[in-house]
C-alpha cells in the first residue's frame, strides 16, 4: 500500500509552522493513524538532564500506563536500541508495553550518537509488511528531526537569553566591534587589552551538575564580569566555553588588576569548585595587526594558565 501523498504533504506543511513540540508530534501521529492498522503506539522522549525516558504522546494506551511507565538507560530494551537500528520483535513477552501483541516494532530516535527517545508500534494478531516497516522508519526519522530541532531551538533561546541579559556579544559581533576599537586605539596610540576566560572541561561540568546548573553558573560569571567593567569595555562569547573581554585604553598592568579583582569574585561563587577557570591577557603592540590576533594571543595565554601549577592568570609575552 503506497503513501497517501496528499495527507503526507499536508503533514510536512504543518511541520514547517512554528508550533510546540506536542502539536508537531500530533500531526505526525495523525498521519501514521491514516497509514497503518495497528493496536497501540507511542513516542518516548528522554527527560532533559536525566537518564529517564517518558511517554510523550500515544494512541490506544491508558493514561495510567502512559503516566507511570518509564524506561532508563539500564533497561535491556534501551541498551538494545543504542545501536540506533529498528528493533523487530515477533516473540510476545520479550519486551512488553501495555498490550499483548503478535508483532512489535521499536525505532530509536537519535541525534548522531545520542539517543533522544524511541517510537513503538504493535499489532495484535498480524504482522507488519516489509513496506510498512520502511514507512515506519521514515516516520521515525521525521520525528527524530522534529525533536532535534525542538531541542536545538530551546538551547538557542536559552543561550540567547543568558547572553542578551548580560549584554554579551556573539563571536562575529565581538570581533567586528573589537576591530573598530583596535583601529582607533592604534591610530591614537592608546592602550588596548583583551582578556579571555576559559572554562575548562566544559562538557564534563554539564555531566556533573547538569545543563541548567551549568548555564546558571555561566550567567553568574558573565554578570560579575559585566558589573566590574567600564561602559566602554565589551564582552563576547567566542566559544562554547570561552568569554572574551575587550578593554580600550587599558594597559596590560591595569587590565591584570581588573581581572584579578573579577577572578576573586568569581572564585567565591557557589559550585565554582566543580570547574577550573583560566585567564589569558594580551595587550596591543606595534607587531599585532588585528583584534583577531590579540584574541588569539589571549587564548594562548589562557591555555598557558591551565598548564601552570599555581595561579590561573597569565599575561601573554
């Protein structure tokens, strides 16, 4: 049986609209209902910052089962779908959801090597045909893409809120502004210093305290930096784990005094003990031709700080 192309096209059009995840999933599930005869089905998604998978949307499943039945990364079925291939079950009882079945399909939802969840669908006394299984794989892939886009959109919004609230520029905007100021300082022979703060082992910190707590810690670091600087200083997020500060008309010596003061305040933050932060400082001289070079030298100095046995602030020489 071929696709109902008009219905499929309508589903894709709806997915292009800006909607909540639940609405997008509902469009897909309605299309699946039109395409297949099945007994029950459902979509489980991983709960953020946990190892738990909960039912997100289902058909012909009781509210009690949907609410109370969870899976964890240690469940045998979850371990089996970590190869990101369709799980084709013909033996009732091997893995059971709410209902007895004659044929069960479980398809992982993934982003690269990360399991985002899974979709299951079963039949009571028949089996899915080969063509049906191919279509189920297609629908599962579409669900994976929708979940990926939803998670990425949430992350962007969250980070945008963090950095807009702290008036922190993106890498591109920071470099553009830095180059303009660099040219001015060079023309009028003024001091210019850039400091870089690097949060080491960033991904390990997320695994240790969770993404929400990590973002909260970064926000507090950003506010401390902002509140300790002058209005003419600018801040930029130049990497996931790195923030840069440009200080016009500031010598290396005075920049170092400022950074030491900021560093002392940051080191008093709760949970700062879960990470290591390192600073690098670089100042304009006649041999440096652009702000990008100055940023690069400050990053090198921060890397040197990481290798030092004492202290976490290095001035580039």
